[in-house]
C-alpha cells in the first residue's frame, strides 16, 4: 500500500514540475511577444511621420495668411 502511495506522490510531483515548466515557458514567451510587438510599434512610429500634421499645419498657415491679408 505504501508503495502505491509513494508512486502516486512521485507522479503528482512530476506532473507539477512539468506544469511549472510549461507555465514558466508561457510567461517567457509572452514577455518576448510583448517586447517584439512593442518594438514593431516603435519602429513603425519612427519610420512613418504623421501625414495629418502637415495638412493641418498648411491649412492653419493658409487661414492665418488669409486673415492677416
């Protein structure tokens, strides 16, 4: 009877180790994915200047020049 209990406890121990390893790997992979997506966002922001600001600035400049004249 004791032999079955010790085998069961060893099995549970092994399963908990595997579950812990999988959970740790999931956390590490999630952090890497978040960093990767963050890097993509930063690069995209740097490479593409906002086109709307140029148009807004031009329209404000033309309005100001019209009002001054």
